[in-house]
């Protein structure tokens, strides 16, 4: 069967990864969480104290190996040979990933990897610039949004359920700061592709979002 890709973009906390994982499972294709790659760069930058500038990042990335493998259908991210799939989820890594994702050298380094994987497997990719930059010719494109309050509330509940002590106001402020950075960076800012279908998840649960996507796909 011919390889095809589905792009899901949108701001943090809109439910992209849940929708993308479920959609990929229903369609029997792969799921690539591209934010995990930026998080891996952020984790390395945090651990090594990288300076936040493009020339330094370009130099440091030459000694950085990021790989993705699938084990029992689950995406595993390796950073210099270490499985960092759990470590990249830590809250402090989010802001490092977001800040370093604005650097052109970081985006260029990860572009090839994303295109390679999506060229080898039919897949659902979620991120910020999949429909606009990584896969402008993706067969289906969705832009998943939700209000800042809904997204902050979901993130707050998720962190609390994992036992992390957080203040709602801080979670909301972090989301707003990431939105601002993701939407205002010079290279590949977060925006809806002209041909993407917009879905607002404010009043939809995860299953309803996926069903909506499937209904467009089956059309
Ligand atoms: O989706 P996430 O929160 O795991 O992504 C982490 C950071 O990576 C996020 O702040 C924005 C950035 N990112 C990006 O710039 N482009 C992508 N395709 C995916 C993520």
C-alpha cells in the first residue's frame, strides 16, 4: 500500500498526542511525536548547559545523536544511546525544548529525521509545523486547538495525577509563554496550514476528537 501521512498541529495541551496516538492505532499506522525530538534536544541542552544561540547549538548538535525506535508499537527516543523517553517528559524540560526549538540549526537538524521516518512508514505526526513545513503535502492535515484555560486545566490535572505539586497559575503562565514562543519564532512558527481542518477540543473528549478526524478521512 502507498505510504501516506497525517499531520496534526496545534498549541501545547490541545490533545494532539492523545488524538494522534489513537488515530494511528485505529488506522494501523505509525505515530511520530515530533515534540519528543525537540524535548531530547532541550534535555541535552539543560544537562550540558548549552548557550541558547544558533551557532553554539549547531556546533553542539554535531556531537548529539537523536534516534527514534519503535518497541511494541511504542516510540522510544534515544539521546546519545540513552533511552530518554521518560526523562524528556519532566516539566522543566518543556521550557528548554521550547526555547531551543526556536533556533534554526535545531529545526534544520530535526527536519531530516522527521522526513526520513515519515517517508518510510505511513504515519501520523504531531507537532507545530508538520502541515506547514515538515510535510506540506501530507494527505490529511488537522489543526487542533483549545482555549488557554482548558489546556492549562488539563495539564494541571495531569501533573497532579502524577503526584507533582504545582500551582494552576504557574501552569497557565507556562502555557502562555510557550504559545507566545511557538507562534512568534522566526523559523516555522506555529500556525494553521491553509489547507488544514481546524478542530477545537474545548467541548470534545479525546474519542470525539478522533471520531471527527476519522469522519474527515473517510470522506
Ligand atoms: O509537543 P511538545 O510540548 O512535546 O513539544 C515540545 C516543544 O517542541 C514545544 O514547545 C514546541 C516544540 N515543537 C516544535 O517547535 N515543532 C514541532 N514540530 C514539535 C514541537
